[in-house]
C-alpha cells in the first residue's frame, strides 16, 4: 500500500504497438491489446510543473505512455495535479487520476466524479475509446453510478477492486495491486499459504469475466518504519529474482494493461524511478539512500508493447544488471535497530527486529545479462568467484553473497568486454544501525549518477540509535578499477538451472562452474586503484584506504590510514 503525507502518487501506462492499437493513445477507436503504467509519487516540495519534467522524460525514454496519479486528500493535491498534467502535456505523456481510498471514502462517489471532471478535459488526460481513464487504490463499495453521473462524461473506471469484495459488474476493468508472492493476508508466504502473483492473475481474470485486466509488475518490497513515525510497519515480500521472472510471466500472460509498482514509493522499496526524483523524506531514506531500479525493464517493455513473447530481439547492446541486499540475513542488529521497541500496531504490520518475512529471501547476488551474443559471466562476491555461460538474450543468474566488494565481468574469446566493481560493498556492520532488506542495484556499463536530493534525506537520522549516518549520499563517485577474475574460459560447465522458468525460456539461468584456482580468492581487501571514498562503510572490514584511493568523507570525520601503512593525509 502507499502511505505518504502531502503526496499524490502516479502510475505509468504503456501502449502496445500491435495491430489493435495506435500510437496516439487518446485516439484509439478499439480497446488496446496491451497497455502499461507506473505508480509515481507527486510531492509537496515540487514548486512548478518543471519539477515533473525529468520524471516524464525518463519514463518516456523507457517506452512508457502515461502516469497514473494516485491521489490522497491533502491541501497540496490539486496544485500538484495541475503541475503533473501540465508537465505531461509539455513532454508528450499522458496522465490519469487514481483515487487512494486510504484517504478517500467509498461514500464519496459523487465528489470523486466532480473532482475528476475538473481534470478530464486537460490535454494530457488519458482517454481510451473516448472515455477518460480513471483508477484507484482499494475502493471496493464506492458508488460507481454516482461517480459516472457526476463526472459528466464517459469514463473508463479500472479500480483496485478485489475479487469477492467489489462489484465487478459496475466497473470497466480492474487493477491487481498485489505484485508480490504473499500469504493471502498482505504478508510474505508462510508454509501452506503461498499465493503467487500468477495465482492472483487467475483470480482477477476469472472475476473480470473478459473485461480488461490491469496486471502488476514490481521489483521488490521492504519497509522498516519504527516508532519514529505514526505508521510503523516492518515486513518484506520475497523479491530475489521476482523482477526478472515476473516480466517473463507478463510476456506470456499479455494482459491488456500493465502497472509497474511503483515509480517512487521509496518507503516500501518498490520504486523504479530515480532517487533524484524530487520528493519529501518520510523516514524511508534510512534504507533507501544510494539504492535504485529500472534498466532491466526496457527490453521487456518493448517486447510487451510489441506483443512479443521474448525480450531478446529488443536487446541492442550488452549490459550486466545486478542487485543484492547490503547485509546478510544473519547479521544481528538488535542492539541498534529502530524497531526493537514497542510502537503503534493497530495495522498489524509492525514487527520488532528483522522484518516479518525475512526468511523468504536468499543471501544471494542476483544478475541479469542482456547480451547481443553469448559470453561468460563472472560474479565475484567478497572475493568468491563463480563463472557462468551466458547465452545471447536475457538470462538470470545468482551466486552466494559474501561480505566485501562485489564485481562483475563479461568475457568473450578469453578477454573481458565488460568489467566493473560495484560502488557498494556488502557490509559486515549494520548500516545506520538498522536491519536493511532493501536491494542495491547497479549495471555494467554504469547508468547515470543518481544521488538522492536533500529533501529526500531530511529525516534519515530521525529515530536512529547510532551516529554513524549522515543525511547525505554515501556512495563514492567511482569504484576502484576492476582487477578481478574473468577473461579465461572455464574448462568445463555443468548445467544448473536457478529459476523456475522452463529450459526453452529466455529466463532460464545458464550453467555455473567452480572457477579454477587462479580465478578465485578469499581476500576481502578492496583492489587497488584510483578511487574516491566518501564513507567509512565503503572500506569495511579493513577500515583502511586502498592504494590510490583518496578520502572525501563527511567534515569532521578523521581520515583513515592507507592499507599500505602510510600515514593519514
């Protein structure tokens, strides 16, 4: 769920390029076969429509057609809606409103319709078959007839109704928000209670009886609010390879609509938009600082819009995409974590210590290769290397995660063609003193530099029990040069599938092999080379600067010694 104050959330829609659709979404005369959107937050610290331009431009560059603005009841709502509609029109995007029934009430159908009427005539409003598109978060039981009458024009209402609760006969389609495996009670799966996202697809399609289905795709879910806020909650859904595997399901399912959950709900860790997207901090920066998603989706979005069953023909350059949690599950943070004290648990979502569901997550480094031709992938985690055969196309891999530096390389014909160290190590200490089950993501080649802005960090230290974190981005500007293994083909390969996809699928994992002695090391000291270190976390566990690195840490913090024994400078 989305819980933010002074925020309007939004989704993004993608339109299919199949024969049943046209590029100008508002001019469609037949229902589009495929259509996809993101959920984005519209924040009170945005002071003009220009503050939405970067989001609109970036989303459009990934093939997104529209944002769905999921609004709360707040003094800033209409001002921010106006900014978002104006920015969308200026940047060739479409938008629509999604009413969040955590704030709106089901007896406000007429009021909602009247409110919608004030925006449906704007140039950026999304129309399907001449009907203004509108959605919701929750809302089972709202008076849809009153809403339609008050809108004063045809609307296409695709709300987040739930099978067995809402009146599916009164709506034009439905959104399934639950994009994560769960236990049926908004928590991670339990023994005997495991509802897959695909099972949710089936439930909704059955309830809709042929009406359009708005299916979810989401990369992750982790939230860890303690008593420092009045919406304390602490649980995870299993992520791991969900982002990759769910896209494979979507290309098979081919739903009419697709919602990517979300663009910027940072506090629940399912944001795919940039950290630099302007937003207010609600305390989630404690586990969000320096972490972001998105690149993996681009070829899948293109494939979805084209009605294709594989992303492979839409991969135009080689890329390694990786993600992992910043600490191992067995790291004990009880002495300093923010949730080890009682808090308001009226929601039933507050758990003390490690988040509820943490056992459902693997201690692994996850990698997806997007390749134009086959190669060999080397994953090195904390000095432990594994080598995999990587076919052309999109393929998923995983390797055990170890404390220390994380490195990735792709070789062909005995030479590395891509190789880099991650900017973020897996830590042996509790970062900011808390249990952090969010995922750090990166790519080779690296994507754009994306530090979080000051507004997004202004509550980072609130409630912390340590003084080691500052409300500033903590990643270095560059990683030490890659000096790890790779470039030598393994002598033998044994098949080992690590996803649930069938062998013929582009999502099956390639084989893994134990690397030869020359390709593996247990050394956790960062490689030498020119680099900039901005936080002490980056040099754990050695606590010294690698050769060639310079210290640019927070003012007042002493400069560490160099690992070669030279004095601080």
